[in-house]
C-alpha cells in the first residue's frame, strides 16, 4: 500500500512536470521542470531497487545534462524572453497525433500478456554490476563499455571543434 | 520495494511521458526546448527498459545496462547538440527554428 502511494506521488510529479516542461513559455523554467522530472524518475529507480542506476541518473542526468542545458539557455536567450510556440492548427494537429499514438500504445500494452521469468532474481549490487561491466563472457558488457568510452572521447573532441570560434 | 505495483502502471507513466515529449518536439520552436523534449523521450524509454528488466527478467541485468548506456549516449548527444546550438547562435543571433533557414553563413 505504501509502495503504491509512493509510486502515485512520483508518477504524478513526473506527468505534471513533463506537461509543464513542454507547455511553459519561459525556457529557464522549462529546464527546471525537466530537472524535477529527472529527479522523480530517479525516485522510480530507487523504488525498483536499482540503486546504482538511480545514482547515475541523479549525477549524469540531473547533475550534468540539466546544468549543460541551463548554461546554454543563459548563453543564447534573454531571461525575459518568451519562447515561441507553433500556431493554433499545428498545435491541434500534433495534439491529435499524440493522443492517437498514446491510445494505440496503451491499448497494445493492455491487450498483451506479459510473462515473467520464474528464475530467481540476482542482486544488483555494486559488485555484480562491476563484474558484469568488465566481463567479456556470457552476460558480460565489456564491448559496449569500451565503445561508450571511445564515443565519449569522440564527442568531447567533436564538441570542442564545433563550438570553438573560427580564427580568420 | 516494488511489490504491489502492477507492471502496467509503470508502462502507462512511461508511455504518457514519451508522447508528451513527442508533443513538445512537434510544437516547440526553440532548439533548446526541442532538445529538452528529446531528453524526456529518452528518459521514458529508460523507465521501460528498467521496468521490463525488474519485472520480467530479474535473473539478468540487461535492461539495467541498456539504460546506463542510453544515459551515456544522452549526455554525449546533449553535449554535441549544445555545441551546435551555440555555433548556430553565433552565426544567426537566434535559435528559433523559423529564423535558421539557410545552410550557409
């Protein structure tokens, strides 16, 4: 029962703040609402007992990406500026498309029977996560781990080259 | 911790969040808010992966690692996108999609 109450609080926060992220006309407020959405999502991960993932969500998403977005907002737009939205008919058309898509997806979710595996759960402790991440055998994730590290290096160099001032 | 919550509830939350993100992506006219809508979409997909992992395949950690990798990709994508947005701002003095309509500077 307590779980359910906590889940409804967190999911209510997620839904309300994601609607406000999308609809508010002040860009900086929109970024702060996005931060609340990401924090509530970390709360859902805590409820599912994935502590490490929740910590990654808090540090990388809520701590890193939102700060990056806020910095870029401060660099590119005036604080009193109101964001422009699409006109009336594009709004109605996209609302229609979105409601249709959500309806189809929810119908599919409800008509599909999910079969849970009966095998015993493995704990997602720091030790098991670390040994999975560097193992290259079965259930090992060494290759994606290395690919991600190369990608991050490439992204770092790419972002510097794209954003640096051209010398003429 | 997750006893008593049906799997469907998590899926409903992530579906609604995904389509709210799509709505923002379609109606926003500012590059940074479009980027924020994309972050919403990625986040909702992460919830799906984690919930399927926990409820349907608790003997593996595939969804867990997949969403960790998605978080890393999202950070990389945000960094490059913001570099591009700052470059666009430098050339056009605006990041409204309606005003950035030339592929030259």
